C-alpha cells in the first residue's frame, strides 16, 4: 500500500535542517523500517541536504517521502534566491580563483542541480565538458517554465555512461568518487528533475 508523507519545509537555517531528521525518522516509523534502515534513510537525507546547502548556500524547499511497501522515495524540491554573480562564482571559481572541476560525486550532482535551477543551459553545456558530461538525460536549455517537470539526470544513466567510457581518465576518477559516495552506495537510483526555477531531487531506495 502506498503512503505519502506530509511535505516538510526546509531552508539553509541550521534549525530547519536539523528538524528534517525528525521528519525522516517519523516517516521511517510510519513505513515500519527497522533501526538499520532508518539510519540508512537518515544518511541519505543528511547527505542530500548538506550537498544542497553547500552548492546553493541560500535556499528554501520542501522534503517529503513516499513508500510503497519497502520501496521508498525521498523527494526534495528546492528553489534558490542566488543571484547570477554568486551562481557563477559557486559553479566555476575555486578558492584559488581558477576554473576547476568539482571533486566528489555529491559536488558534481550539486552542479547538475545548480545549473538546472538557474537555467544555465549554455554554461552548463560548456562547463559540463569537464565535470558533468555523464548521466545527462536532457539539457536544461530545452526546458521552459511552463513545461512539466522533466528528468534531466539519473544515477543509473551516470553509472552506465561511466562504464562505457572506462578508457576516459575523467571517467575513471568519477567511478572512484562514486565508490566513495554514501548516497551512490545506498541509493538504488537518483533522479534530478527541473521545471523553471524549481528542482525535484528524487532518491529511490528499496529496503
């Protein structure tokens, strides 16, 4: 039987971020998950919110959960108030002032989200030659604010693309990062969807 939780508002405020843990554990109780699976769910939520906060800085959004038996989904929908200058700084300039590729699976996933949120079709395509050329299902440039939510990236397609590009040095590094990622290890799939200035991140996990 399918169960959909209430939507819980979150933002970059530490108190609201911490309260997301209560919402997670409440859902786990309703979904009848054991202590081990509840911890896994909590880790997925914690890693996701930490990544969004690091990439978007100022954001607000909502999180909710869906359960169909032991098949669970974490939904995180967000918008951001980040201006164009700050967006460009976060995405393309490191602390050294040089353009660098994102390090770590969650950082690269954050770039997909940041680029999608702010309609960075052209910039994302150019920048993606170094960092996020794998796993893209659709590019944000083809989307409009009036279109339905469209999936633009999935973890499964990312894994598949990396496997096919095993001779690429960048792919080898990305595969190594994937092996070290908590989210990549725990999740069955991750989907990034976008509609206008909204992003819907869905993490799927069957316990």
